[in-house]
């Protein structure tokens, strides 16, 4: 059976994602579409808008055959490490080809960029270090370093977020010597960071979340969502009385920072160059997460970078935890979140060839990764009035099936 893998957050799944799923299957002539999906906290350092189970349901209703969890240790990372984790998961279940959306739409452009960067890596890396010493953020340091390499004018731009992720997917495949081919499709309409919901049927997830946070009226975004996503969002907010945003977690985060010593904060993953001092100084002056971000942000640190550090403080995830797990060539286990009948057929065919445990319930997890997963899940559900039920379900719920 031919497989295509995609890397997703579905925060939430919208019409642009639905287009990608269909095009990925068509472009690769795949029988089975496998998604590796971030769990409770995401790459930009923020809680998922709705739970991973609701987003798994969205994926299955949109035509995904297998949904596998990208664990917290990779889902809350910069692009390079995020991509490495995603490729590890997809390679483990025998994915033959990946497909990603990009502003470029040309896989040759990514191949050319990959070859160019390999040839100029030492020069680029040296310039990045110089830029960082000058006090700029890592994304800006890498972008400015690239501009010094005298790349051809036709070279792919690494200023666009989906191009950056696509490049790192392909780099991870090459670095880890995985037997995975890469394909891409042109991203449709809305820009990744677009904050306004248009009248057309394609909108960014950012704009959808912003509209719902400001107005709370699902009807205002109905035209940019598949009907199944719209229904699932309705169900979630009806049952839980909220969508997950940073503001819901700010009181707990503030308490943790105030009760932590500088030494404690220094051990948290992403704490660098005395950032813990600034965190301690500013947290006492903020009455909301957005206010705190404005106080904390500098030209040195992007908002996403600071949000990731805040996420790790919230979940009490240390440098030692992350380094121990991400330094391993494979994950201790992979969590199966959902599957179609076709997905189950595929798993039955390949299960004897999978050399990493594929678990169907959290109760089957073990080791340090399971400790982190449990802590992260409990914190994610903590703002909900239904939190005790949600925490219990996490350990007993089997992989979801399409309705």
C-alpha cells in the first residue's frame, strides 16, 4: 500500500487543510494518508485551541487514515527539531513519501536550497553566531546570515514559515538518512500569519482563532471550515465552556514563576543567557499573559521563543528531560490517536516491521516520556471544569474511529 505522510497541528482544521489532504493523496497516488499531529502544546509555544482528541476527530472526518501523536518533546520546538521529530515518527511507520504545503510549490527549489546550504554551511553557521552575539533573535540571525551567502536570485526564500518547515523536513530526511521522498504543493490563498478572516472559503488558522477569541461566534468562521470541524468546535465549547488560550493558564504560570527560584528557572528548557532574571522581574508587573509578553519581549527573543520557554515553565520541563529524549535515535514509543478502517488494514500489514512500540492507550506508556506526557496532559486540561473526566479519559480512551 502506498503511503503519504503529512505534518499537522490542525489548530483547528480548516478548508485549506482539507485541500492539502486531498492534494497530497492525489499528487502521490497514495492509498493511505498518515498524519503526525502535535499533541496538547504546539510549535509556536501555545496550547492547542481544542484537545488533541477533538483535532484527531477533525482529521479522520477530513480523510486522514492514521493520526499519530508528535510528542511534547518535539511539538514545542524550533523548526529544525520539530521537523526531526516528525520525520522520526513517519519513518517508523513506513511512510514512503511526505507532502507539505509551501509558498514555493516546487520540490526542486527545496532540493537546490538543501544542496546550496550543505556547500555553505560552515560560512552560514559562522555568520549566525556573529549575528547572535550582536543581540538579534535566532530567526533574524539565520535569515541575515543567509543573505550574506550570495545565493542566486532564484534561490528559495527562507523568510516564509512553510518554506522554512519544508526545508527542515527535507534536511531531517537527509541528515538521518531516511528512505522517504518529499513532495510539495503550493499553499492555497491565506498567508500563514494572516489575522483577518476573508469572505473567501480559505482562511489561516491564526485568523480563525483570533476571530473566535474576540467574538466567540462560530457562525463568523463557518464558511472557512469543513462542516465536521464546525460541528466539533461547537461540541467542544458547549461541553467545556472555553477554547484553550494562554490567558487561561496565566494564573498558574505566574504562580509557578513566583514560587520558583532562579536556579529552578535556569534548569527549564529554553532558559539561556540569564533569561530567567527577566522572567522573574517582569512577571510581577503583569496582569495577563499578553501584557507579560509585551514586557518580556526584546529584539533578542521572538514571541514564539518566549512562549516556548513559558510553556516549559508551565509544564516544568527541564533541559535534562529534553536532551535525554531527543538525543535518542528513536522515540521510546509512538501514540496512535485515530485510524480509519484503511489505516487499520495498513497497520496490520506493517506491524511486524515496526521496531518502536505503537501504543493505543496512555496506560501503555512508560519511562521518562510517559512522565512528561502525563504532566503535560494534566496541565493542559487544568482550566476546564470537566478536567477530572478529561484527565481520566486520557489514560483509557482507545484510538478514535471516523463517525
